[in-house]
């Protein structure tokens, strides 16, 4: 059932045969055996190895049972284009509702919630006892084999060599995660809140020992135990801590949304506080394509598969290195802070103690500019520290990013040059390509530049350390945007400068042709230049700052024209173009940053539903983006699929993995979420089926109309022609009537005239 994917018949058959009751019995047996065997082996040490084998088997059985319970929530894929879609969708919803009702009534919510805390306390998350969570036990109730009883790992189990402690802790954390997932899946299932849930009556074989639970029982255990667990973790750790351990995503499979749970892979659990991973995530949020919801998801999915997953795995592998190479992120962060601090100290000393200005002495002889040698000793010490930590920063940057940059670059090169892939078999070419890709990394080149400046500031002249103040500016957001705007507009500015040089060359040439006397500039009289290249250098140096200054006050027409066009093109237009390019680039970057911040505050990254759309549907926006559609949960889900054995994946997980291979991201929910569709009453899924069934009633008439479109168009054209002919006929009759009316009026006039003549006679 787990591997082949959801099958309604199998699921119904298993549920009808009391599979949930079997799971309850498994939990009870495990609890009884744990206490019984631990008491037994105190007097029978020979049984210890057998007990550890049994303990391992029991935990693996629990993992399998919990994964099976999650698989009961999976649904088969439905195609809206299927002629029987409405009936199948109705059957799926009815089956899913019945499954949820059986699980609510037959699974023990207390055992499930207690196991979350019990196995949390046995995992590596509680290596530090300050994170221990006290089980919630009803003092007034005396329950035999109470699942809330405290379980402690004996020293003998800690030292076991066949079922080692690390493996024990990992298994306990997995059981904790799966119990958490099953509780979430059952309690928050939208089917438990729709009218069909109350209408369904489950027929069971009478059994006096059977204990049935209610939704109120689940709510009570959620409040007492489950919420106690969540609140304690949030208090002792932080609100997002469980995101690094327990994963939850919603995927679109066919026409239906399905909620999926998974255990976050070890690399993410281990690197939860890794600064380099956090830095990559922040960078991804800034650089992802937000032109449309589809482009945003495609860009995010590609970045996760091509960069995030390899980078995380690389950082995880580095943890196997000896100290301090297994702490690359922390070392880089410390080096950055240290170099920034020493940069401030060095430049503060220089500004306040450096004497003298320009001199003919060698730049190596900087001692002349300090009145007290104490300042020289201090500067030497701080610049040495700065250089040392700059080198360490560069070294650890190479260690952390080298393989990731090369692998990502080679993959991009393969996609761009599919016909040249065979060239990578040549070691020399592969080394050349890898080296080229590695040294094309802008961040690496920037770090190398800082190291060079630090080296020059230590061994050549202290004033070279002034360049390192740029690194301080890079850490101030608004100044970083200014620097970025200059950097992004370099090509445009260089192109404009070349245009300016060309214009200057033209003005020099025309000046030679039309004027007999030379001119200078306000900053320097360059009229004495003897060759074209000297005059060009003078124009490029001073000509962008002022207009020509003539030695004669006589203003001729030619001089006026020359001055006018020089001022217009060089002084006004060129300067305005260069400053305009930088200002416009900065404005664009600022506008883009504001847009990104607004998007993060008011729109879900995954489904692109806005805050107002969600809140109108009574869905809390913060809960939605942190729990239902947390963007990094999807990144971790892709990592989970990449690392998990394909034979261990459930049906929907295999479905998503196949779409990833096809570079298809349609499994992301676009403008949809389960809570919004289900609503407070949980009727959204049923309403969707009703709407589809209503559409079925219209399909035949719509098809008939579509088939008769040509006939309708022909009839319309025929009608237009007949109408035109009728209009012409009516117009003809109107003209005839007008002529007849005119004729009759003239005859009346003639008759009146004849009558008057007769009366006059």
C-alpha cells in the first residue's frame, strides 16, 4: 500500500478489518515490553542483546505503522477531463471522509500525543536536558500502562554497540516526527469538518472490548498534550524550530490538493543554524523571478534543485572535516565581523594621527607621517590582524563554495553546450573549465580584492586600508544599493564615456579646422598643446568640467556656435546622461526592493494568494505562510525526495519526483490552498464536486452550441445581407413616397390656382 500508491479498495479493506485497532495494540505491546524487558534484564544480563534487537525491531515496526497511517490519507490522481470525473471525485471525498472518521474514532489520540513527547525526550534534541519536555499525565486517573509514563534510557542501552546510541536517537526522532504528522493529518483534516462527516455511519462488528473515541477526545488531547509540546518547543527553542525537523507541504495532484508530511533530512536538521545556508536563502528570495506566479515557482524550483540541494549537501559533508574546517560558516561570520572592526580602528587612527600630505618620499616610507611611533606599532598590529582574518575568510570561502560553484557551473555549461559534453573526458579541458568557472565567481574576486588591499595596507602603505571602508558600506543596506546601482550601470556609463571621448575628439578636430587661435579651460590653460594627442588629453582631463575659455573677448558667429554646442553636448547632456543612468538604476533597485518587501509581507510565495484574499476566506495569513505554505518546507521536501531511496517513497512522493525529472513544477498549488477551499465548515471540497457536476449538466448544451457555431455565423451573415437589402428597399420606397408627396403637393397648388381663376372670372 505504501509503495504502489493510494488504492481506495485496499484502504477500505484494511480499515474495515480494524487496522487502526491493530496499531493501537502495537503501541500497547511496545509500551508493556519496554518496561517489562528493562526490568527483566537487570537480573538476566544474557537477555540484553536479545532485548536490543527486539527494541530496534519494535521501533522499526512503529515507523512502518505510522508511515502506513499517513498513507491512508493519500488520494488517487483525478483528471478533470475524465468523463466520469464528478462521480470519481464524489467517491474519493466520501472514502476520504470515512477514512478520517474511522481514524478519529479508532486511533488513540492520547497514545499518539504522548508518544510525541516520549520519543522527543529520547532523541538527540534533548541531549541538553534544558530542552526536556515533561509528559502530561492526569494525576487523578490511574491508567494501566499509561503512555504518559516517563521513559528513561538505561546506561546499558547508551553503551550498546549493536544498536548504537546515535541510531537509537535518530529512530526516536523519526517516530516523534511521524506521530506529530499523523496527529496533524487526522485532527486538521478538512473532511472532519464537513456535513458528510456527521452523515456517515460506520458499520462495525460488535466488540465489547472496542473503545471508540470522538473528535472532542482529540481536541482535549490536542489542548493538554499536543499544544503543550508545541508551546514548550517554541519557548525553549523558537517558533520555527520544528520546521527544521517536521516537514509539511501541500501539493496539487490532478484536480485535488493533498497535504503531505515528511521527516526533514539530516543535512537540514544539522545545518539549522548554518549562516551560509541562511545567506543563500536570503539571496534566493532577492533574486528569484517574480514576473508571474508560474515564473516565480519555476525559478524557485530550479534554484533549489541546481543550487540549494548541492550547496546544503556540500556544507553537510564539510562537517566531517576536523575543527575548524567543520565550522566554515561560523569562521567566515567571525572573520567578517573582525575585519569590519579592525577596518574602523585602522582608519580612525589614520584620520586622527596622519600628518603631512603630498611628498616626494617613497610610499613605502610612511613613518614620516606619524609624530609618535606608538601609532605605527598600533597600525602594524591592527593591519596584521586584518590581513590574517582576510586570508582566513578567503580560505574558508574557497573551502565552502569551491565545489558547489564548479558543479553548478559545469551543469549550466552542459545544458548550454550539449554537443561538447564529451570534451569533459579530457582532464586538461575539464581542469581549464573548472578553473574558469571558479574564478568567475564575483564574491571570490571581491574577497581577493579585499585581501590585496589589506596586504598593501600592511606592507606598502597604511593608507591602502582606506579602500576597505567600501566593505563597511557593503554591509549597510542603503549604501549597498548605491554601490549595486553603480556596479549594474558600469556598462552603460562606460559606453557613455566612450561617446564623450568621441565628441571631445570631434570638437578638437573642428577647433583645429575653423580656429587659428587655441583656447583653454577654467581649471587649466591648455592652449599651448602642440600635438593632437596632447590637445585630446587636455580635453579629456579638463574638458568635461568647463566650457572653452578664449584668450580674445571677440565673439564671432563661429565661436558662438562652437561654444553653444560644446556646452550643450559635453557639459549638460553628457553629465546628465551619466548621472541619470546611475540615479535611474538606483531608483529601479530601490523600487524592486520595495516590491519584494511588499510581496513578502502581503502575498504567499508558494500559491501567490494575497493577504486580503486569504483573510477574506478566514485564513490567517501568518499561519498560512509559516505552516501551510512555508516556502523552505518545499525546498526541504525536494531535498527529501532527492535523498530518499526511491523504493521507500509513497505514491504521491513518487509522482512529484517524476515531475521534477520532467522539469515540471505543476505540483505546486497555484492560487489554491486546502484551508481556503475547505473553509471553516469544511464544505469546500464538496462544493467543488457540486460545481463540477453542475458543469456536467451544461456540457451537452455547450457542445451543441459549439458544433453549431458555423451555422450560427452563416445565419448571421445571411441575416445581415437580407437586412441590407431590406434597408435599400425601404430607402427606395421612401424616395418614391417623397416624389409622390411632392407631385401631390404641386397638383394641389395647381388646383388651388385654377379655383382662384374661376372665382376671379
